[in-house]
C-alpha cells in the first residue's frame, strides 16, 4: 500500500520551469528579509499591499484578469493557500492541472509584477473541505491531526517537501515571485487542546520550515513559534499592534487576514462588510505602524465540485473587493484610492520608525510621518459616532469610525467617504430562451439498483458513512425494516447522525432534515447530532430508507469539539421509532447510480431520458438534463436555480458545486455584530451558481441531481452586468 506515485503535471511543467539554480543547495539569501519595521526585498523596506486569491476557486482563464485588476487597484502582492486535499486526492496521485496549476498561477502573478505569499499549511482552514487536508488521512492507522503524532508528521513532511521542491524555482532567491511562506495556520485556536504535545508539534513545524532551505522568511498567523514571523488575523489589527510589538520587538507588523467580509453557510444570510470599514481598518493599521496587509479574501471565487467545507455555500464571494466572478466592486475602487496614497507615500512611511500616537480625544488619535518635503498625517476616530476635534489649531470633523489622510495638511482621503464614481451595482439578469431541452431520469432507491453496481454492506449496527464512502461521494443510503403495531403518529429519531437525511418509508418520500443547521455543532453526543422527524405510519412492517447527504467535511477541531480525525457522517449511532431502538440488520449502500455511471458526463448517453412533465417536477431523486446554446451576451454567467431545492450541478461534465435553496432563516454570529451585516434574510442563501466561461461550449449540458423536487423548466442562464444606480 502507498508506494505507487502518479503525477499529473500541466504540459508546460517540464523542463522550462526548472530555472538555473534549482536543486543546488541554497544559502539563506538576502533577497527577502525583515527588520522590526517591514519586510525587506533586496534590502529595501517594502509596504506589502496583498490580496488573497485562491487559485482553485477560479479558472486559469480568469487569472490574468484577476491579476491585472489587482495590480491596477494598487496591490503589489497576491497571497494564496495551497490545497493539499485537491492536489493529492488519492494518496500518491498528484494533480497540478487546470485550476490546480499553482505554478502557473504564481507565474501569472509574476507577469503582472506581483509578489506571492504562499501559505502552504498544509492545514489551511479556509472553509475548504477538511481544512485543506486530504480525507484519506483518516484511514492512516493511529492518526491524530495537527499534534505531535508520527503518522501525521510523516505525511505532512512528505507532502511539504514535495510541494516545496516543485515550487522552488519560483522562490524569490531563485528569481521567482514568492517572498514569504507559511506553515500551519492559526494554531492558537487549538493550542489549549493539545497542551505540551501541541507545542512540541509546533517546534517540529518550525524545524521542518528551517530544513526546507526556502531562503525566504516564514510567517505563521496567530500562534507562531521561534523561527517564524508572528502575524495577525481579524477585522481590525491596530488594536493588536501594541501587544504584538511588545512580544515581537524585532518583527514587522504584518496582517495576514484582513477579513473583507465573511463566508456564507446554507441557511444563513449573506454577509456584508462595508467598504468604509475595510478602508478604515487598513488606514488605521498603517497609521499605527503596520507595514503589511493581506485582504482575506481579495477575490473569494467559487467552491467547485465537492470542495466546500461543511455547510459552506458553493459561492465563496466573501463580499470581497473582486466579486465571485472576478468583477470589480465599490470596495475595490474605494480601496484602490487608498492604496494609491499609501503607495505614493510608502517611502515616507517606511523610512520613519512607527509614529507615536498623539491624542485628540478619548477615542481619537493622530499619527504623523514627516520628511523634509512631506508630511502624511492620519487623523483617526475609533468611536462609532462623528466628532469634532482640534488639529493644528483648527477644528476638524471626524466621521464615525474613520481615518482622514492629510498630505501636507490637506485632505487626501477620507475612509468614510466613497466617491460616487466608485460606486458599482450589479444584478443577475436572465438570458431569454437559451435552454432548448429539459429531460429527466430517476435515481432509484438501493433496492432497485442494477446488480452490477450494488455494493451493499449489511451489519447489525449502522456504519459511519466516511468509512464506506471515503468521501468520494456525498451520498450514502441506510435501510432497515421495522414494525408498528397500530396506525401511529410518532417520532423517528436518528441519534448520532450528520448532515442531511431524506427519509423514505416503503419507497415514498416522507421528510427531510429541517434547516438551518449549526456550523459549530459541539460534541458528537450533543443535540446537534440528533435529528427527529414526525411521521404518521399505518400498522405493519415498514422499510425505512434514509438518503444521507454529507454537506462537506469540517475545517477544524472546534466544529466537532474533537480531533479532526474523528469527523463523521451518516448514521453511526442508532435510529428510534418513538422510544424503541430499531434493531438491525442495517444495509448501507454508498453513492448514487447516476454518479457511478456518470449521468452528467459520458454515461448520460446511455440514459433513457424522459421529456419534462409537471408530475416529474415535484418528485424527489431526479436527474435533470438541460441543454443550452453558448450565450452571446457578455459574461460572466451564472445559473439561477431558484426553482430547485437541493442537490448537485454539473456543466458539461464538470461539477460546479452543491446547490441548496434553503432559506436564510439562521441567526447571524453575535461576535461580528456592528462589523458584518446580514443581507437577504429569508431568501435562499445562494440562488445563482457560477458557470465559468472556460467550461462552456457551443452546445452545453447542465445536469442537476435534485434530491427533493423542483421545476427545472424555470431554471435560467443569467449574466451579472453592472446596472444603473438609481
Ligand atoms: C481564519 C482562517 C482562514 C479562514 C478565515 C475565515 O481564521 O485562518 O483560513 O478560515 O478565518 O474566512
């Protein structure tokens, strides 16, 4: 086991990517370093204005435009995590093709004159399936994730060394754009859980980092060890600065994650952070001495396929400055203006030490950076209300939560004031009559599966789903027979179950899991892992069939209050009818017939598709195939799935993601109050799903696996154009 390695590299990988100097032992180079004020590139202090763009969340054809717009908006750096789970889905089988072509992504950044920060992790959090770790780690004996555990460290080290060797030509000392690297991510979140073992592991990570001979500094956000620069994450970093400087007097103040918005989860409203607040946070940080800001996310993009973490929507828009489709927003334009000023006066900022705060009031403060010719002043109001104060013997009005930037005493930028020319508004608009044919085919219950495809497992107790599916599919069927003595109204309970259950009794659909689900569910024996359904059943024997749907794996220990290796799906506990535990045998069947025979791709040719009819709309377990011509109107394109309920979608054989039209009835997290705002309460969390331009053809097929029932004839292809502002 585990010896055969297969590599899928992009065509252009060999041999051009190997630049001179590769494979030669490198001295720690002087190309990139740091002092207490800033990162030094070729000995020069550099103000890093960086944006997170995750290569796998867009397509390669989008990259040049994303980079061009980033550069134009004043960034000088792009940051990305590396997704081990996507590159090595199967152990020993490496994939760096298409949107996983990390090397190419960094080269495109370089072509646009952008540096790259590579956050290798390999644990990355990032709302990606399993926090970026391959799910096969769960099958390695004696595994414990992100602590001092030999199997974990062995696997991590193998991957990290491989990845670093692959990317080495692009490290700055070899003439490439990569200036900083990160191993691990926010260890502080779990440090208490692992105590001494955790610290031991972190030291091992540092040693691993040193032994890689990267020749560039290592960073580690929220919980670094010796040998790495400690960096900050959050909505505001200025408030952490004093403590940071106290603890790390020799390090610059770098902010790895300035959250530009927040991610969305199904069943909860869309999250918004205002452009003014993001600009305030950046200006306030730089004023106080920060010299590196990375916007997380700068472009959030899309969680294609089954790549989203538990409950995370397919869209990873994040309310970022570049929207999901890569288009500029008001936030981008407002920040671009700020970047312009910060860049113009970067030398002034960096040749000075951190300015000392000058108090203007209880929550108002000024910082001044001066040279012979210029002064740059930041007048900061941290209060939630506007206020007047005196500056240079003059009265100034400071808007609520704002920074005014003054150049030689004149107002150059007000973080709270958005120029009307910077305001962008977009709305999805349906393109008429593009869809020419809608047909369907049924997905059978396991009892009706073709024998050749069946792999039913029978056991006394139900088996945990991931042990059967290895996360190669979201779906797993559970069946059992049980009896009721009289006609009964009762409660069917699943105790020890995750995530969504569709309940069928005697082949008929009866119920589904109520929404919203909770993101951080606590321990497995807690109430979040019990689901109950009210059913009315006639006396006699019944067959209970459950379609268990996994909604992505967790991104970190705290979501289940246990080591990530414990992650579970499906039914691992028991089922009860009222107070009676249902006695086995249970039978379990992983997957769907349509998945196994690829109804959405080549297998679709063998399916006896039926013409759409109203009766078929409401039925659960339907495969729908929609055909449409290439849109002639300018993109980007999305599909409006507002008339469907829950399932998975494929465009020309490629999975564009899970869809779920669950209404956003969930309550917003209280710790983000006054920073993040809810939008679209009670509407579906996500209605429009990105159709990447690159994946379209002259004639297209969109295949939907609809779990619950919907009207696919109302599905439409949309564009998302800029609209007039009223
Ligand atoms: C941070 C984490 C990121 C991402 C972010 C929220 O704590 O480091 O990977 O998960 O939160 O979007």
